[in-house]
C-alpha cells in the first residue's frame, strides 16, 4: 500500500532546508541539500508512521500562496 504525503520545504536563516509533513504531527527534518532532505523526510515519515499509525488528517492539499505586504 502506498500513501502520498504533502511536504512543506523551507530554508532557514543558516541555509538548511527544513521539511515538515503536516499530516503527521511533529514530523519534520532538516538537511544541507534538497537531495539529503528528501532522503531524510522519507525516513522521518517511516518513523512517524511507526509511532503514530495512520495520518491524523485526511484533508485535501490545495496549495501554497506567497503574499507580499508592506511594512
């Protein structure tokens, strides 16, 4: 059985890539490169599934919007 997960990828102030899996509470990891990040996030998902079981959310991912505001 296969399950697809949404992964949010950001870059922090120190240049690390950070991945978060919203469907799995507390499931996140970081790495210096995107290739390493994708490997690590798969490992993190496996660990979270072992601990938590099935995903907590069954909501449909719609997308991400970037909005600029004046300060």
